[in-house]
């Protein structure tokens, strides 16, 4: 037998206990991963038994043993929390907190609630973001909006006294740098979002917004039967010949934000949510780990139509088959 279907209210009712009691956390994670058949990860057999102590209760390691091949395993094996010494009740809390909040939860908040070290809380959250990374899924179709933005903090202003002391010529490069930091030409990393209208989003941190980069991202993530909607950025020119629905643009430079059903407002809504979360919750995000935060916000967007409990279970089930190591934080994937 497979996974047991539970509605969101059942999951929400179970989570508080799973976040405070280790045995409850283990049993909750086992149900979400295996249902009532904890299959052996080596041979796939379901003829298994739980190891018990002398008191008749499950042993402290929560081991299962396969009668066919003799493999010993726990619910941690083959997941983002394998080899982690962090109690599973803290993992349950962190998954719940990350999925229940629209703007995410910081490692500092997890540290305060679980009393882990900041380093452990940060790496725990990066593992959860890795679990939220989508596996292979059908490419986007229908009307697909594509837009790009630059993510990062605002330039720091000099003090009022320093500005008053500047000559006009000294203020000029400062003003130019402020204008450059607002859009294309900035040193901030670019992010491209592809949103199927009424459906899912795929968002990626890219090296630049050249035609080669953006067109490759579109062709890799969108079916040829789709219609592409963008702004007037020249990098998109010519993309329409690859898609049956053509390429339609809005001209933001002349304050045209929609023309009939042609717009990129959905993609801009995703970017607004992403930026509010990065600035309001996380405050500072390194370029090295930015893709993880982008994946986190894309996950919540793609699961926006379900309740918090179902969203949490989707993230937990995404943890299977993924590993993340301290020694390789940028790549992160090892299966």
C-alpha cells in the first residue's frame, strides 16, 4: 500500500505534536513518506519490522529492518535530513513555518524557536529550500508571461552632511550610480520568471539578460504550443518564431502596462512577493544562495491554491531523493 491521503485540517491537527515530540515527529514523517508501508530503500520490499527496546517501545534510533535483505534504515535515509543530528521535531517545525508564511521564515526565527545554533538553523533552512526545488515537471503552456528583474538591496546614501559638502560635479556620479542601481546595468543579479497564466511559475537566477540567455530559458521551460508575453526588451526579439501562439509585447516605456489580455502583470506580482520577502524577512541574501530563496518563493506560488497543511506535506515529500552538503553549498544536489 502507498501513502495515506490526508486533508489539510488533519495535517494541521497533527503538526503541533510533531513539532514538540520526537516520536510523534518520526511517525508523522513516516506517514507522509511511506503511508502504512515503510518500504526498504535498498530492495523495495515491504516485509519490514520496527526495532523495539526491552520496554516494547521503538528504540531511540527509530530503526526499521527489512526481512528480505537485512537493511536497517530510518525515515531520514535518502532525504535532505539524512546524517543530520537535528531532532526531527525541529525539522517538522521548520517545514511548517516555511510553508505557512507567505514571505518565508528566517534562520534567526528558527534559531529562537528551536534553540539551535544559527549555523545549524541556516543550513536546515537551506536544506528545506532544496527540498522545495521542483523535480522534473511538464513545461509551461498556454499564455506564458516572461519578465526579468534585479534582486538586491538599495544603494546606501551618504549622510546629509556629506551630501551638502559635495560640489555639483561630486554629486553627479553619485546620482548616476543611484539611477543605474534601479534597473538594467546594475550590478545586482538578474532573475527571470516564466509564469503560466493561472498556473505555475518557473524562476531562475541568470548570469545576464542577453538574448541568448533569456531565449534559452524560455525554450527550455515552455512548450512550443504556448503564447509568449513580454515587455519590449530587445533580448526577446525573434522568440515568437519558436512558439505557435507567437510573441506579444507591452511597451512599458510609453506607460503601456496592458493591451487587452497582453500583459506581464502576473510575473510582476511574483517579483513583488519575492522582493518583499527578501527585504522584509531575510534582509540580506548572498548571490551564492539566491537561487535557493527564489526556489522557495516559486514553491509557495505553485502551491498557493492549497492550504498550509497540504503545502507542508508537499515540501516534506520533496525532501526524498535529495541531499545537500556543507562542503558543496552552491551545487547542493547529490542523489
